C-alpha cells in the first residue's frame, strides 16, 4: 500500500534500532530514510547496519534511502585537573594551546584556527551556550576572556564561535575516511556538517563525484549569510537547529527555518527539518504538545522531511516516536488549511520544456482529478521537479536505476518503483497505468498523468505529458 503522507520521515539508527526486526518496524511505522550518524560507532557497526537494512529492503520490495551524516570538526576544550571547575561570572579565564590540565583560571583549547580568527569582543560559547566567554586580549596561541555567563565547565565540552568564519575545512581526516567508506558501501546521501561557505559544498562535491547526493547541514550563522549560494551547490539541505540555536538568538531560529524551507522549495531541493523534534520521547511514550506543534509547523511550511535523532537511535520508544510523527503529519496534511498553504507558493518554472511540462502536470492532474502523477526518470530530476510543485496527488517515480529510486525517497510526495525503462509510447502508458494500479494509487476507470522524456532513457529530457485512463 502507498504511504498516506507526503512529508517523509528520517529516522536515525543506533544501539536501540540496529536489528532487522526493529528496522522493519520503523519502516512500517512510517520511516522512509535512515540516518547513519558517523559521530558514533565504528565502520564495522555501520557496515553491519547497512547490510541489515539492505536485507530488509529486499524483503519489503521497496527502495529505502540511507543518509550518511559526517561528524565534522568538533571544537572542544581540553581536560581539567579535577575533571570540572566552576567559573564565576565576571572572572577572568584564559584559553591557550598549553595541553596541561585546566583549572579555574585557564584551560587548553587545542584549536589554533580559533585563535587565528578571533577579534576583540568576540564571544565564545561553551557546552551548547551554557557558558559565555568574551574575548579581550588575544594572540596566535591564547585568548584572555571575561566570563559573561558562569557555570560548571568540565572535560572536553564543545565550543562554538558565533559570528566568526573559521579558516578550517568542514571535512576532517576522519570525515574523509568515513566518506570514502560510506561511498564504497553505497549510501544514497552524504550530509556535510559545519558548512560555513559555498566553497565547503564545492569541496564535498569534488570528493563525492556524483556517487551520492550531497546535503548541506545548516548549523552556522555564516552559512545563513550565503544561504542561496549554498543551496545552489547542494542536492538537499538540513535545518540543523541544534548548533544553529546555540550560535543564533533563539527567537530568530523559527524565522530562519521558514526562510530556508521556502528557498529550498523554490530551488526544488529537498529540505529536512531536524533536531529535538520529539526529544521528550527519548524517555517518554508521548511527546509534549509543543513538540507536536513543532513537527506540525515544519509540515505546514512544506518541508520534504522531518527527522528523529536520539528518539530512534538510543531512545526507549523508537517505534512509538515514528508512529506519532506519522500521525502528526497525516493530521496536518488532512487539515483543510494545508492545501491552500501549499498552493500559495509555487516557484516560477525555468524557461525549459522540462519545467513547463512538470508545472503543467500538476495543473492537469488537479483539473482532471488524476489519482497520480507518474514520472519516468533516469537521474531523478524529473521526479524532483514534480515534487517541487507540491501537487495534490501522489508522485509515482518509475526508474530503472535503484540508486535514483533510493535517493528520491527523501523527496516530498514521491513513491519510487524500480522498473525497466520503456521503449515506446504504448509501453509508457501501459506500464504507468499498471504500476499505479498494482501499488494501490489507482483503480480501473481512474486517470493518471504521465511525464517522460523522448528519446526514452535520456536524463533530464522531460518533454512529454500524457493523460491516461487506467484499465481493469
């Protein structure tokens, strides 16, 4: 049976969800894409998860997407002699490259790149913003700071440097090893952490070489300043609200999220809203009302997907988290307000036959009451164009490339099917109608709208639109 919802769910796999039975339950509950978080686990852990997931995929007979999430640079203070110290507000505190254990007056910060980029008056946030230090005197190997917001600081807590573009690559040596491993394994998407500038995405694309979709995680304010350029160089985007909420004033994050989703929709790039969506469900079988509203807001905005992290990776109620998220999505998408919101924003088609045909397909499908829009695609571009239009009918993606089918599992409203390409108009119509019927999208007497490219099998050559009746 087809999914009842258009908005997709990304579920993170981890210690609580690594066996075949649990992965199958998560998929059946509504998860479409599974995230492998390379901040945790060994290559062998991920290899085993990958093999298990692909076995489940074969058993279910439906493409499943895999997202490799690279760790990125982790900026942290060093260790303390006593494990932790209390920093009093107003006190002086020094950060330096000396690896000696820290105390109440100084600590190691083993990142010369940070010292090189600091300016007078810059703030350093420690432990997700719980502590705030303001830089006074500084040099190439130290920073004398005033404690603006005090508190307990302990070994290897994270450091954020808001408002400063750091001269470091988002790809550490670990990331490069993980990327090569993941590409050889056959992941479908690669998420790049710590994106600061468009050049970061260009570097990742050079390394990936088209073997997977490249996704930009937006978690740095500097990336928001060059947002459209970064989206242009990405295949998809994630609104990573964790670090974004640390480095930006929290009241600005909701508006930034809406702006990112709007720009991605306009560009036809899948966009995921992530971080703490149902955080309470790590330890509780039900979410808070605020969390339910948070998920609903992302769906109303038209995000392609919403993501679960610890809720499914290590939480006590992983299947319940996916189930409730699916229920929230279904409720929103059946709300009478939802369609007017989707229809209020449609990107202007580019001046190409492919864009014109795809925009027309949405309108034709609505006018004739079609049960599905069937897209024939090789690269996935035809299907992503159809998804960008946010039609009021499901999008059936027919492709002969399993890699394409897996990749478009992230896109709004898309149901992928792997099938041999067609060679004639008659075969195109017959196969589209038959698969729409077999997969539960249409029955005899219904209409479907078909888009394809002639010559058949030519990537990006959408130039045909056909309305067809489904026969019994």
